[in-house]
């Protein structure tokens, strides 16, 4: 339920702060006073289109904040929780519009996309306006209204999803049939290429490892000869390094006297002799154990040749082969799994058609039952609105297409007969402006009674209605308000007299600037406003008495 609305620097409103109650709230005032400010502001916090021209002259931005009590709206609570925007039982929607036309949206103080305001807003408020008369002439609107009345929104969504899946399968099947030869040729080539690469089974680093090993094996004899020569130079020759070092050590050890300055040098020579001797031994053992492996070299060269040949075949570098293998394997899997074969797609299409028909059949059955109930309910409301002769028919006819339709098996259209004995025909061809206004109101009232939206807003839906019918309209709106919250903009005193809360809109000029003021009226103020609506500027005692009687009667009405 809407509990508070704060509007700052929007249109001619510098700052308006309103508190709302449950029940029916009427919004009245002179033409041009700014009654539309409230509804337009609510439309903006529901994600409506922003206009830079709506920012009050001289202000940098317009700021609109609406607070809702969502404690009894499980759908809204669930939405807020899913988006991690829940904050106790209050929900605050805010819209800020800059003078350059840009706007920002917030939910419970958190910045959010404008689409989030629309998604959440439609669960909190539903706006019915006189402009809906035009949309009422469209069959799409008829279908949506019937489905809302029938409570089949989730079934409609499931049916549409089933149709969408069926359509996607059919498109893939058509494409597969159209490109069957080309696709099959590509599949055969991919299978052959992937099989070749599978047999090659090249690892990521295998090529570089093999090339390193190949270089070592191809120079094996040179390695052995040079190692043998190095061993001779170290220890196995009279002029070897070890022999020369032994001779140098002997010379120092045979000194006639001890020379302390050469002690470290002698130690270094002894250590060098040990190192050279060990190196020579290591080289000798290496040469004795070292064997060239011609077979291993042959195997490596054969493996590398296969790798190089495969790379040349695909016109890439050898190191790119593993990545190519992965890519071709994925493409093959995609083509194999892209809806499968023609036969598999045909089977899938038949199965999905069965799923769609089961959902659409259930939807048709529920629509038929709801249509009869809707016609009866609207007929009852039309009788109260002084249109007892009007026959209202919700007509369901099979779609012209032999194929599944996105919205089910049938087209839905509202038909009326305004005179007895005449066949029911489409609204656009039968109803006059005034008749359409009352028919629209009847439909909106009936549909609103089944709506789960807690706050219903009616914007001058009573245009073209007067007299006793206007009093009936007031009773209808008050009855709706008793089950939730109704906000209506009206010019009819018969309607305003029956509201639970009355907001009066006026405007004034101060220092060459125009301002809008909205105030909540007490009982005396409400009687005066009803009198103004009855008699205009010059109010007589009879007008005031009539207004007081109308007000008392309206407040005594119980539904």
C-alpha cells in the first residue's frame, strides 16, 4: 500500500508531501491546478519515461520518492529479497531527474536500473486512465485483461515458453534441412581431421621436449669422443692436468725450509688435484657407460616428422597443433549437438508440440470458463452504470494459423451490442465515446477486483458520466477501496463525496512564480469542495446544503 509520496521541484510543485491511507482517496481541484502531478510522479517512480521539461523552472533536478508498505505483498517481498534490496516491511522507490533529461533510479536507497522500477512498480500499483479507452480497442489488451481476470498469467508464460522452444527447434530443423549437404560435408571433414589429430595425440610440450632430445642423440658420437679426450687430459696421460698438479705439489713439498707464505697455495693445489682426479674418473665412467641409441633417435625423428607434416597440412606452426585439435573437437561437438540430426530434430519437434498443446489446451479451458464469468460480471456492472441493454461478449475464436501460436489456441476479442436484437460487434465499430467510457470503467472495475495489486489508481475514468450513474461509479470505487487502496482523480462531486480521504489540489502565484499545493481536507473542507464541484464559483446555501447531504449519504454507504 502507498503510504507516502514526496515530490520536489516537479512541474509547478516546489515541494509536496502527502500521507496516504487505505480505502478510497479522491483527488480534486480546478482544471490546471496540478492534479496530474501526483499521478505523473507515481508513474515516474514506476519507471515511466522522464522528460527534462518536467523539472521545475529554476531547479537543477526533480526528486520523487514513494514509500510503500509491502508487508502483505509476498510477490514484492520475494522480488526484493531476490535482488538483495529487502529492508524491513517498507519499500522506498525514488527517481531523480536532472535538467538535462538524465535520470537515476533507487530502491531502498540503492541505485538500480530503470527496469527494476518497472518490474517492482507493477507489483505495487496499477494505473487505469481514460487513455486506456484507446488500448481497449486492441485485441492484445483484451487477451491480457481476460488472462489477468482468469489468473492464468503463469500458465500464459509457460505456454509462451513452450511455443518459443517449439519455434527454436523448428528453425534449427529448417536450417539443418536447408544446409544439410553443406553441414554433412563439414561434419565429415571435421571427423576426419579430429581423428587424425586424435591419432597424433600431441601433448602441449611434447614437440619441444622431443627436439631437445633429438639434438642430444644426433650428436652422441661427438659427445663420446670429446668426453674421452677430456678424460685423457685430466688423468690418463703423462702430461695430464692431474700429473702436472702432482709434480707441482712435489716441488713445494720438497722445499729445504718451511715457507709459511706457501701453505695456502699448497692446500689449493692439493684440492685442485683431487677435483681434477674426480672429474677425470667421472668422464671415464661416462664414456664407458655412454651408448648412442640409434633406435630412439629414429623413433624421435619419425615422431617429429609426423608432427611437422600435420602442421604443414593445416598450414600452421607445429606448436599450434594442440590448440587446433581443441578447436576442431569443439566445433565437431557443436555441430553434432546442434539440435542433432534431422531425424532427432523431427522427434524433438513432435515432443515439444505435444507439450505446447497440453498447456494451450488447459489455457483454453480456463479462458472459456473465465470468459463466461467475466461477461456476467461486466453485464452486472453495466446495468448499474445505466447500460442494461448493452450485451458484452468475450469472444474466443481459433487462430487462423495451423501452427502453434505464441499466446495459445485462440484469438480473444471483446464484442458489444448496444441495442437489443443487434449482433455483437467489435468495440471500435459499435461503441460511442461516452459508451466506451462506461464500458471501459466496468471492465476496469471488474478486472481490478481480481487484481493482486494493492494500490489501484483511476485517472478520470469517469469522464462523460454524470447524474445517478456518477453516484454508482463512486460506490464502485469505494467498494474497491474497502478491499485495498484506490486513488482516483475525478471531477464528479458524486464520486468525491464517497471517498475515505480527500486531497484538494490548488495553485497560486507568488513573486511571478506559480506553485501547486495539495492538502488533505477535513469534513468541513470536503463539504465545501463538493459544493464547489456542484455549483462552481458562486455557492448558495442550497448548494452547500446539497453538498452536505451528498457527503453524508456518501459516507454512510457501506460495501
